[in-house]
C-alpha cells in the first residue's frame, strides 16, 4: 500500500469534504448533507466527483511511474 493507494484515496475524500463544505456555506442543495429525525438526504454529486478525482489521480500516478502507456 504505497502512494498509488493513499494519495488517490486522500484526494477523493478531501474533494468530497470540500464540496460538502462549500454546499453548506453557500446553501447549495445539490451539495448538502442533511440529516433530521424523520429523514436523511445525501447529495451524491460530491461523491461522484470525489470518485472521479481519485481515479484520475491514480492514473496520473501510474502514468508518471510508467505503468500505463
């Protein structure tokens, strides 16, 4: 478990957290995680963007190491 595992994982979680934080500050409904006693609403856009950032970061690291051509 080297850089190829940890850097994409940390970058994807950081992206998700930043997008949820921006949604909370700016009150953007499609970026907010809402929880109440009756129901929970989770915005999936930050999750998808975070996953994409993780995949792109992993491919960049592999390409830099010369594994993917």
